[in-house]
C-alpha cells in the first residue's frame, strides 16, 4: 500500500490521504473545488467542477495514473438540477474514455461545495 500526496492539489484536511495505491489500483479521496492553496472556488457549479478535475488530474499524476486510466467515478452533487451542467464539464474530461460512474445528490458537502468527485484508476 502506498499513500499518494501532492502539493498540486488541496492537502487533506482530516485523518485521510489524497489517495492510496493498492496492487496497481489508485483510490482517490473525494475532491472538492478547493485550490491547491486551500481556497474554495466560489463560482458556479461548472467552475467548481473544473477545479475538481484539476485536483483529480494532480493526484492521478502523482499516483502514476491519468484520466485515461480511470475505471470508476463517483459524483456527488448538492442539487440534481445541476446534473446537466456537471455532466457537460465531466464530458470535457471524459469525452473518448468513459469510465463507469455513479452520481448521487447529497444533502451537504464539505465546505458547502456544489460538487465532489472521487475516482478509481489503474496505475500505469
């Protein structure tokens, strides 16, 4: 088991890691729209989703993986009415490679984020 940590994504703000690699599989913690410096992106759900993907790309890179090696995503959104907007941004990052996905509406996310995404990816 290997802990993944990068300064290119927000630091863990609790007793968890940005991600863990086990047997060449990377499991990310959920990423919310915090900058690497820990500042919340207060824009609309599209801007927040772009920041989440920036964070995911950083931890995937540190793990030796990429969006192209993601096999499963879980998307948590505050309001299912934002599904179309989140899906539009999601499709910019997963336009040819389309991993399995779950998407759920949740009552509240950390720091009152509008979206959080976690991934499982194969390590190259």
